């Protein structure tokens, strides 16, 4: 009984392994079916690409034949025209000579005969050798050598990757997962289903949005990457390649992405003549940033934006506005809200992330969702609640700024902090430019980020607060605020 029991235990283990193996085989059946569909799709795509390339080459060769055809016709038609003129002249001379021969006056004949004989000989010489020979053959001196291509087609077959550590195949950009939002682009890619080569990482490259050179924006093992801080209203080209210890693969196909188009913009009626640069807005949220305004625009303009859950109104005032302003071009508007993902845990969000306060007496930082790296940007923040004279800070910051201290305490933020009487500029915990004038409930703080001139300027209730706050700014900046529980913005 003991021996039989032991034997049964061993057999039971084998039966359990067999059940697990059957599950594995059934999973393999499903995987084989999925891989087969993907394999076939890839094969069809590759063959279609060859067919497309052959069709394009056929069109090029046909174009060359048509050019040769037109050239031959032109040469023959020119020769026909030239020969017709000469024949007409020769016939006329012959008819004149026949009339002269009929002349009965010997003295009159002798007066013109020598000149006429010379003219006849000269005309005969003009019909010399080669004149009556076609300048162009009717044959087309072109011969298409398709034998190597036919041989390559017959040799087209699958290749088993049996060499040790081959270079990876070019990755495939997954178009259905690639997208843009505001000035950010998300790219996704994968290895071809036919490839079994091990990949150690990928290199993602983008151009400068203006058809310039490509540059690396990501190197790593992930197959998805989001690139922030791109230019608005720009067309970017993206490509990716894989690498391992052996080397680097060819590039994938190039994908073209468009950032922040104006197709859904709405015109906002304005009560006075305003350049068209400032009159086209896409309505999404009350924080707006206008891009690429002309620095030489006369006067100054601040937007006052007031919102409810479903309504947005725009008011603009221009001071020192010169006479008529030329309407030249449209300008993009970037919309953003506060970003819960990057904010300190003590920050409280409401009004679709357009309003923030805090549940702590200490200062906490919250950023906007959109970063800027180029152009001229302006946005305003309304003080909805202001109790016990705290000193909130407003400005811009890097994405990795400290979130548990006042904005400007580290070198990742450039800010103005203000109480009910005065304000200071602060960066890297350095306080400068004390300026009289503070905030109360209902006040409006404006932030003007000019990345063309690389400056940052602040205003309170549409009046500039102090001098230009910061200069020589460069890189990617996010709108930023720090506040405590006594303030709501």
C-alpha cells in the first residue's frame, strides 16, 4: 500500500504537470492565431510597399519615355518646317529660271544670266549631303533591364534570424496610439511581429517643428513617450530606432504631427478695433496664453477672463493705442487648467481644476498643465478669497520644482510673492525689488512670460508691478502658484 501510494503521488504530480502543460498549449494556440494575423498583415504591408515602389518607378520610367517621345517629335517637326521653307524657295527659283529662259531679248538675258547661274548653283549646294537625311530615328533607344528585379522577386523569401545578436529591425510607430494635445506629443511604437531579435532600448527623434534637423528626445526601454514643451501651431516629424549590443536599427517610417491647430476657434466680439492677433480664441478653459504677438505692438493689453462652469467672457483694454492697427495674422491660444497630477497633496481642486486652495497653513505649490518654451504668453489669476494677510506667490516653474515650500525657494521657480501691502520677486530663495502695492479679495494678478525676449513681468489689477522681474529665461516653463489655506485662486 505504501509503495502504491508513493507511485500514485508521483503519477499525480505528472498529471498536474500535464494539465498545466495543456493550458500552456491552449494559450500557444491562441497566441499562434494572433501572431499569424499580425504576421500576415505585416507580410501584406511589405508586399504592398514593394508594389507601391514598383508603381512609382513605373511612373518615372513612363515619364522618361514621354520626354523622349516629345523630343523626337520636336526634332522631326522642326526638320519638316525647315525643309518645307527651302523647297518653297527652290521651287520659286526654278519657276523664275524657266521664265528667263523664254526671254527673246539676247541682251536682256545676258545681263542676268551670270547672276542667275550662280544663284542656281548656290541653291543646289544648299541641298548638299545630309540635308535630305532624317535627323532623328523612329526607334526608341531605351531598353528596360528588368532581369535583376525579376530574379530578386523570385528569390523573395522569409529569412530566419540565426546569426548571433543581429541588429534589431526598424520599430513600427503605432499610429492609433500617437496623438498631440496643446503643445505636447505622445508617441508609441513596437517591434515588427516578424522580428525575434532582442532589443535593449529605443531612440526617439523629433525635428525642430520647422523642417530642421532631427534631435534625440528620448533614449530608453519604454515603447511610449510624451514630449512636452513643443511649439504651438507647428508641424513636427518624428522617427524612432532600436538598438542592442550589436548596433542600431534603421529608422522607422517618419510620422508627422501637428500641435494645437485653430480649427475649433471661436471669434470673440470686441468693443473696439483690436489687431486680429488678439481676436481669435479657442474656448476650452479660462486660462489662456497668446503666442507670438509682435513685440513692437503699440500700447499694452491684458485679458480679464471670468468663468462659470459653462461660460467664458473676454474683456480687453488697450492703453496708448496708436491710430489704426493693421490686421495681419491670426495667433494661437493655448488653454490650460491646474494639474492635480503634479500638485502637492494638500492642494484642493474645484471648478473643473480651474480653482485651487489648500488645507495646510504652509505654502504648497500647484502647476498648470501646459508648459511653454517659445513665444509670448500672458495669463491672469483671480483672488477669490484672501484672509489674514498671507503671501501667495505667482510665476513659472520647472516640472520638478519643490512642492512643499513657497514658490521661488529653489532654483526651479521664478515668482512674485505678495501680501496686502507690498510684493517681492524671488528665485533660488533670493528676494529682490520690494514694490509697494498688494492684493485683496477680487484682485487680479497677471503673468507675462516673453520667451522671445526671455523675460518675466508681473501685474496687479492690470498695472505692472515693479520692473521686469527676471531676464535670460530659457527652457520649458509651467504656470505656477503657491498658497496656503487662507487663499483661494
